[in-house]
C-alpha cells in the first residue's frame, strides 16, 4: 500500500505531531489511521484522532492543532480550504490501485 519511504515519512510525521488527513473509502481510511496510531506505541497521540470525520464536523479540518483524520473522497471534493490550509497538512489519498501521499511543501 505505501512505499517504504512514504511509510517511514508517515510514521515520522505522527511522531512529530503533524496533521495527517487520509482520503478514501471509510473502512480503508479508518484501518490505516488506527494502524498508524498503534505503530507509534509506546507513544500516544494526544490530539484529535477521528477515523472517519462526520460531514457536520468538516470545519474541524481548519483547526490549528495536529489532526489524524479520515474523510471520504466526496467530502474532499467539497472542501473549501485555502491553499495555505491544504499545504499545512499531509494528505494521504488511499485508493484500491495506488496510494498518493502529498507532504507539506517545506518537507
């Protein structure tokens, strides 16, 4: 699913408390988020961890705190975030065929 380089960068991002947003099928995104969270053991994620973000809480993505969140492809297409807000997060696009990871521009 992930290349070794992307996988190491994602684990590093979790340990550095960066914001990660997974986009894709609800089951796949929640599994990826919970699995990545469990890999950080013995450390604990102290911020918002939402395997599937409810549509009513989509504005939560604008929060200035670290997030570990999953959203559906439809919710992603409806997002109205500025370029800066999009660039302040790591976006992981999960697909049955490929996985794309968009890291912050300064990484």
